[in-house]
């Protein structure tokens, strides 16, 4: 599950609660760097791993929405991570505006 500054915490916490019960101990919260990531409500969630440390093959790639969507749609590191991991993930999904970030990773437009 991707974390980024300005994500909507509920977009992560609700699905995380359900998914963690399906395969205990196998769900990671990932961000550019491990550690706290502030949501759009000010609540911080803890990224358990970084882009660099996350294995290349994932069962699922999940992207939440939030106020930080526009910035992530322009973030080269996030888009490269999503492009790489989504190419091999069994499931790629997003909530709300997270789908816009996923859409952006497939576009050949220059990142501004």
C-alpha cells in the first residue's frame, strides 16, 4: 500500500484493516522513505518500507487518494515505482483519486 504526503488516511486504514486479516504479516506500507507520512488530515501513518527496499514482485499494489494526488502525479520517483511494480503485480488498485495516480503512471507525457 502506497503512502504519500497528503493521502487520505481513511483510504488506507479501511482497506488495510481488511487486507491485513487475509494474509497476516505480509502487508507493507511503502513510501519513498520508511517512516511517518502525514495524511491530509494531519494523521501520520508509518511506512514500513521504502521504494528501494520493497521487493520487486508484489501480489497487490494499492494507491489511496487524497489532497496530495496532484503532487504524486508529477513525482518521478513515485511514478517510476508504480510503473515498475505494477508491471508484475497480480492486482493493481486504487481508491478515489489514487486511480488518477495509477493512470498517470501509464501515460507517456513528460512529468512537470
